[in-house]
């Protein structure tokens, strides 16, 4: 390849180059991702992963272009040996927007591993993300791996509650279903977005969507894309929309699972939820017959806490705790400055309203200083750590991210990490006010 090509990024040595992708790479990238992300081994590629990859490259996406993929190519053969991509999106922190770069579809052929190929690509997309003004990067993946690139598992990821056939809510004798469930249409996008935004207010961290996102997720993705979920509208007997939910297009864990569920203001979770559960059980049976699979359960992949869990209660006796997103915040003072309105609101609503003072946090190799003036944050800046410097709290490695993203409480971190144990009294009060443990169940842009 001509090194002056607009696609060329750098020469990695050993006959390998790093370049960005184009739409012409769609089939090759779909092939390598289908092989490397298959649970059944490379000899049995996952067609749904391949479809997701091909969609990202070959179809119009709300935020990503083909050039947001990196490729490590073997120059002698032209073969793609490693790749990943960056999916730009906007998330919110208690309603305050911040840019996020989401690395995904990370893979390397087995014979090319242990050569730093993922590292060089992560460095590249981190630079892209920074240039776009993203204040965080978030990725899902295997345990531990992404810690080596500055990430920590600091935000809940899914988690599910589920039941079995005896738990399917039964209609009474002679009773008919009073709610209509139908496939959503593009014309429903504005309603879906309004309900989504209202329901997301229960969470600290959320992913911002637009009508374009909603329509893309309904009709822009291929039906066999692993991240394509059927969107279903819920209406009353008069055709009035009450809410919507999403579910997978295949069985997971021998059941059909709801991946998002939101109701409009005034609709009753207690009344509507049983109808959704019955739909999941029935539709799951259809999928089982279609795919010659076993169907034993139905459930909701909606994080650690959701109104449907309370509404159905004993109908969802089994649960699995959430996994976690990996989160990277390369410039913590910049991120805290961005979410300053949310932090100041928490302070204003607390026993420390109008607080004046400072908070010095020790990360052992570096630190952070926050100055408060009459309840407002006047300064957020990095702080050098030196012998004899008195600080107010300490957090090793990246543990402070768990506090910032509401993943763990201060007491939970102090219990789990011995070197978090010392925190003076004013700091404990402030940290608990500024960074309380808060639920989140982020549905990202795929």
C-alpha cells in the first residue's frame, strides 16, 4: 500500500501496517470478526457478529463511518490480521452530556497475538476520541484485558431477572389480553424517544439518543445483526400508546429476554408488565420451534434495578448480578469540570449546601484538588503528591472511577481496598454527597 494513502496510519514493522478501513473492507472485516468472536471457534463463524460488522461499514450509521475502523494488514498477503473500531456517542451524567468513544469488535488472529497489535490500535483510537472531544471511553469485554490500556470495570453492565414456565402470569378464566403489542414503525420514533428520555431519568448515567438513532435501531440494521432488537409498541384497547420494549431476535439462556422496557407517564407497571411477560414466553416458544432449540425461561436484561422487577416480583425468582463496563477517563479534572452542574446540584440538595472549602484526593502517584466557594465548584485541578503533603482521602489505581460513576459507595471501596481506608470526616461527607452510589443501566449505541 502507498504510505501516502489517506488510509495509511503507520508502519508497525514485521511486514505489518496500520491503516483505517473503507467500505470496501466490509466483507473481510465481517469475516474476521465472525470467526474471532464465535463461541464455537473460528471454524464456525458467528453470522450475527459478521452482520453487525458489515452493517457498521456498509450501511449509514448515526455516528460511525467506515474510517472509524482500524486495520492491521499483512503487506505481503493483504490479509487483515487485527482490527477494532470506535463508535462515537453521547452519554449523560445526571442529565449533563459528555462525549464517549466506544471501542468495539477487537480481535486478532491467533498467530499474530502477543505483538502489541491491539495496543497500537487502542492508542490510535484514543487519539481519535480525544480529538473529537470525548471525555471518556467505554468498552465491554473479557475480564481484566482492558485494564492494561487504562480502563477499570467501573459501571454496571446489564444484569437480569428471569422466571420459568410456572411463573408466567396467567390470565383468569374468560379473561382476554387487554393490551395490544405490535411491532414499532418509524412513525413511532418520536413517542419512543420521549418515553426513553423520561424513563432514563431514573439512572445516573445514560446514553443520549435522537430520532435518527431510534429509526436506525428499528429499520436501519440488518435483522440478523447481533445487536438488532425487535422494538414492540404497547397500546391499550383504544390504540393509545402506553410504552415500548425491545427483545432479542433469538433465545438467550434458553429464553427470550427483554433488553429495554419503558412506559409513558400514567401507565401502570403493575398492570402492563404481566402482558409483556406473557408475550416473551409465547414469542420465545415460537423462536424455539423456529430454531429447534429448548425454551425454558423468559426474562428481563434491565440491570440491577428496574420497575418491572418490583411489578412482577415473585414471577422473576432468579437473578444474575450485573457484569461491568470498562471505563477510561484520561483527564479526570476535565471530566469533573464537565459534570460540575450535576455535582453542584447534589451539593445544593445536601446538608453541605453553600459549602466553602477544599477537597484534596490522593491517587498515590498523582492527585486531585477541588475548591468550593459557597456551594459552587471554583477549581478542579491536578495536584502533585509529595512527602509531607496532607490530603483528605486516598484511592489506589483507578478505584476513584467507581465512586464517580456511582458503581460503588465510599464505604464499599473502603471495605474492599485497604489503602482506601483513611478519609477524614469532612471528606467522607463531601464524597458521599458528590458521588453517591446510583443505579445505571446504559443501553449504548451499537
